[in-house]
C-alpha cells in the first residue's frame, strides 16, 4: 500500500544566506519547530483540524497514525491486509484510515489513506516518517529547535554547511529519497558497519552481533527498550575503542547494545518458517547523536554534512521519562505479505 497524496502544499520561505558559489541555491521549504527537551523529537500538527502530537522519525519508512489516537480523532479504521509493520518490539497489527487533511507546521497534505499501527499507550499521535521527510533535503538544527525541509540545487558538497566554515562529511549509501532511509558507513574498532540516522530512537543502538564481531568490551547490562510491537529488548553498555564517521573520530566511548533484529521476522503465506522482515542497519544513530550535531542530509549530492555542537555524542544513562509514555520506534520497517 502506498500513500495517496492528492495535494501537497509547501510554504516556501525566503532563501537562506546564499553561499559563495553563484549557482548554489539552498531554499527553506518548511521549518518545523521541534521540542528537544524530552527524549524524542516532537512537533505539533493537526489531523482533520484536531491538534496532534507528532514524532519526527527518520527511522520510519512510512508515516502512520498511532492506534489510540485514531479513536480519539474519530477515524474509521479499514483493513490493510497487505501491510505489516515491524519494530524493536516485533510486529504490529496494521489498519488504515482516510484523512481529509494532515498538517505538520507549514507542511500540508490532503486526501490521504494513512496506516494505523502501534500497540503501547503513548502521548504520540502521528509518526512523520521518511516518505515525507526524504522528498527533498532535510536539516536537523536541534540547538535552535527546528527541523528544516529544503530544496538544494547547484551546490558543491563544500557549499552545503552554510552555517559553519568547519564541518565533517560522509557519503550516503543511497539517496534517502530512493531508500527512504538515511544510511552511512561508520568504522567501529577498525571495522566497517552500516548505520542509519534514526530520530525516532532516543538513544543510539548497536546490534549485538556486530558488537561481538568488532570486539567491544561489555561493562554492564542496562534498561530495556521498547518499540512498535508488544515486546521489549534488554540492552548492554559496551566500551568502544574507536568510532569514525566521515571526518569525525571519537576514541574510548560507550554505546548501548541490543539484539535489534530479534523480533523482526514474519511468516510467508502457507509456511510457518519465519523470515527476516527486511535488511536492517547494524547501528542506529539516535537522538543523542542528533542533539550533539547539526546535520544536513542532501539528496542531490548524496552527502551528509555535520558539525559537532557540544555534549555527549552517545547517551548511556537512562532518562527519567517512562518508555510507556513515548514508545521508541527505532528500526521501524514495513513489509508486504
């Protein structure tokens, strides 16, 4: 099932300060004010004129309505038999609902059929995912409380970090517009692993099989994490000797480790044999990474440019907020039957 967008209205603000290159154009399409005090990246929106609390989630390939919110909004659910959602907590039942109008800040879409999923109680009403975010380029400027969707043309990679003369840069595995995921290669303890920028994950997570392969040293077990399904995953704190992304290197740091793909399986029709729901990244770079950096993802050049802005890059302490109040949608994938 694909989202059917009958009309999309974007408010084009004035172009940002132009770089030196005459043909380089960086235009701000929509600036989304976000709350960064909690462990998730939250914005305000509206569905059919009713206010909703929105999670900006680059780890979700498809936007959807959280199930308890659908009832509050008075939406009639219809079946979506060919759609299945998988997350850290396993599979979630998927329905669908027709929506007359969706608003997230200046972004507006009308005439939608949106998936409805999510199994845990939550203060979140709507997940704003990569199917919308990756239509252009996107900038995460959390120090100033904003996520910007952008149209960039004619720029060299060196002209992209318009806010700073010093920056780091990494190649995207593919265009987020094509892959509906922001993926890059990182080097842990000298070993290349695949990472995904996941703003729906409150903390960065390394899969346990990769942690064992690169030779991390486990320090302790830690709190469980939950996802879109009913289950939870235990985590461990691990000592990582070196982390390298593009031009940025960090030595002697700590990462959370979990069995990320443990519950992401499905059964083929006519078979009881579980198979993987999809190819998942080895490392999720979550909100801790985004809080510590200003990040621009450019589809045109297939580059990620970023600058360190202070604070811990990887968070290993457990926040006070309850997981039940804001479920982590890290690693959300969708699959057809």
